[in-house]
């Protein structure tokens, strides 16, 4: 027996602030026939995150205040994918805008949906190698940030020490 998808009988948008957020209320029918009339779906823009590594083994990180959690967090360079932009182009653009670095090699590591129940967005993860500082950061983001170069051990210690408060870095410009 195969698992069956749910079907959407009805969907109403209850809040919309494009391009940042759309919330809808769905009436869904389960494979068993049960009707659920208050299922919420949340749509936010797809985004990229970049694990950028220098030739001498340093990882680029950003330290910034994230209002959603109300705390300063260590994050990776990240940002929204623009309309009609492919994920790798977005990764290259965001790395340059946020950090002032470019990379000689980009490799997609994978992608995942941020929240399996609500939908939300798809995160596209990239590894960037051969990074080189080519400009000053110019992200235009609301968040003020510090650009850090960390050794892998220091990054691991930051994660284990609770300095990473968020793992998705969607930006609001």
C-alpha cells in the first residue's frame, strides 16, 4: 500500500504581503476521507545559503541581529532568490552583496522545504570554494552585520555553544 497525498477542497488567502508572506486557510481531505477545515499554508520566498570556504580553510560567517528570534546569531551568507533567478545565480549574488567575496567554484549541496507541515519556502544550499575578497559588502539588508572568517573548529564551537540561533537566513530588504 502506498501513502496517498491529501487533496485540497478549498483554499482562501487570509493574509498577503507580497513578496514576503502569504498565509492561506485550506480545507483538506485526508486519504481516509476525513475533512480538516482549518489547515494553514504559509508561503515565503525560496532562498539560498552559502557555505563559503577559503583556500586556507576558513569559513565565511555573518553575525547579525535576527528580529524573528530577538537575538544576535551567527549565520551563513544567505538571501532570497529573486523572481526568475536561478538558485546558483542567487547564491553568487548574495555572497558578493553580503560579504564582498566571490568564489571560483560553486557546488549545490541540496535543497529542502523549510517546514514540512506549512510549506513555507525551499532552501537551496551551496558550497563555495576558492573565495576571494573583491568588493566591500553592499547587501542593502535591514540587518547590520559583521563578516567573520572562522576556522571549522571555531564554527563547530559556536554551533555547540549556542551562538547559532537560526539555520535559515531569509532576508527582508
